């Protein structure tokens, strides 16, 4: 009998503490998210979108695999309820090759003047020029991480935007011809701007002439296990408040092991031109290895940039953080 009293007492106590706890959790949620319900990012879905791209093979400009992947990306954005614009651009590579490039754009809430720009490059490098084996230096890379991962995360974000519109306007741009930059051994000078040809073109020829966005976020190499995202220095120079916003949000969500609140290096990437030429304050979420020879992961510009290097936990950390940032914008 006495035992039953004790049991009842314990049950009452534990149910009390549960009530208090869940009330606290609700408060915290409201405080963090300004009362906005943020959709749950599916890393399985993002992963499948990376796989889909890799299944085309290397996506090198002027190849049929590149053309087929362009179709896929535009179709997916349309399927996810975006207004799709494919901007064609003939751009000249460092070696004189004319690349038939396509910037693939998906827009949500097109009437809203408050806009956020989300971008990644979708082309892959024609040469594994950092591969350990020199025999591979002219082999095109699969770019599961370098190219595929950022696009995969943004396609999953697009799927969510289609299911529930954020308050603000969104433009997703998949930039082409980012990774056709001059190899280190290319003798000629003036190769500094040989990267990021698609974003340079768009910054000079926006798909909407007076296009403006509050800020931009670039995702580059966001798929490796235990990836580390440091505060890239161009991002901090042009858009410190955006870096703060994203890194703070990541910390609140428990992703400080990925989003390291310390300075990284300066990376020439698509966001440089979106900052300098388009005047949109933009940041780069990019995996850096501060003590490696290249500054990037060991997969970088090698034939090892395959699905084996893609980790759903990392896709989840980046995608979840991105959705929380975007859905909290008004
Ligand atoms: C340079 O190596 C100059 N920039 C790195 C940008 C990049 C290449 N991101 C992915 N691939
Ligand atoms: Zn690259």
C-alpha cells in the first residue's frame, strides 16, 4: 500500500516537471524563431539530389552531361514551384575556349521586393589537377562535393519553399563555369578572374535589370564529413552582419562544430563578384582546411571527390541552418 503512494507521488512529480519543461521549450522556440515554424530539412532528400547530379558524370561546360544536368536542375526548380529563368551566356575561358554557360535561376514570391539570394555553382572542374597521381591531372572530376553538395542543399531548400513559402522573396541561382579557372601551371598572366565566369556574367547582366537583394549566401563544398566552415574573409569584409547572423543561428541549433566562429582565409569564389560587381552583400559558406597545402579538403580537385565523401550530417547542418535563417526573415 505504502508503495503505491510512493509510486503515485513520483508520477505526479515527474508529470509536473514535464509540464514546466515543455513550457520552457516553447518559450525558447518562440524566442529563437520569432514564432515562425521552420520546415524540417531532409538530408536524405538533399543527398539524393547530389547523387542525381553525380550520376550524370562530370558536368563540364560544352559536354552532353553538362547539358543533361542543366535540364534536370531547371525541371526540378519548376517542379518545386519556382519561376525558372535559364540565362545563357557565352563566356571566354582563360585559354580562349568559349563556354556555352547557363545560369539556372529559381524565384519565389517574385512580387516581394525584400529578397534573399541563395547560390552555388553547378559545373564541375574539367581537370583533377590536384590529384596525387599526375596521370589523373587531365581527368574531369565528379564534383560530388565541389559543385554537387551546394546545389543538392539548395534543391532541398527549394522543395521546402514549394511546400511552404517563406515571407521574403527568394532567388536561387545555380551559377555555371565557376570551376574552369586557370591551372597553377598556366604560363600566361592575368588569370585572377578566370574563375567564376557564370557569376561574373550574371553580375554584369542580371536576369532582371534593376535586381536587388538584401543579401546573398553562397554554399561551396558543404558535404564532407566534419566539414569546418570558418568566417571567410571576403564575407566578413562585405557582409559581416550576415556572417554573424548565420553563425549565431548555427550555434543556437547546435552546429558550432561545423560553423567555427573564427576567421578563415580569403577565397576567390562566386560571392566575390556578387559583392564587387552586383553590390549585394554576400557570404560564402565554404569548407576550409586551414593547415592543408591547398587550403581545402584532400578531395579538392581530385578524382576522389565522389559520393563516398558526402555525409548527410553535414548537409543537414548547413541546410537546417539555412532554412532557419531564411524563414526568420521578414
Ligand atoms: C580558387 O581556387 C581561386 N578558388 C576556389 C574556388 C573554388 C573552386 N571553389 C570550388 N572550386
Ligand atoms: Zn572547384
